[in-house]
């Protein structure tokens, strides 16, 4: 489950940002996850809840925003929407 290591990384970023702004508590976190990222949102929430215990983000709500997949087409040099990796350029 690579979501655990991702959640630990998110927590580190959140803690660094919170300390830089002199926050004593974090109540919510907004996280964008791309459709092609191979990350399960529910697993990410579960892991986040586990890693924030005992930190300034304990009890924080993880708000996952799912972002559509996209890629750069080397033929037309445009960013195009993708439903799956290696989809052809429309």
C-alpha cells in the first residue's frame, strides 16, 4: 500500500507549512489526486488518518479532489485529456 508513504509525505508538507505560518492546529487538508495517479482515495484517507495521530493535524479532514487525467501529445504539442495511460491523442 503505497498510500501510506504518500500520506506520510503529505503530513510532512502540511506540518512544514503549518509551522511556517505559526499554526497550532490543522483542521482540514485539500489534496488533488489525478485519475491516472494509481492512488485509491479511500486508502489515502485511511492512511492519512493513521499518520496524523499525535500531530498538529490529528483529527484533520482530508478532502480529496479528483483531477481528470491529461497528457502532452508529442505530435501536436497539446495537452489532451486521457482516460487511461497511453491513450491516443484525440
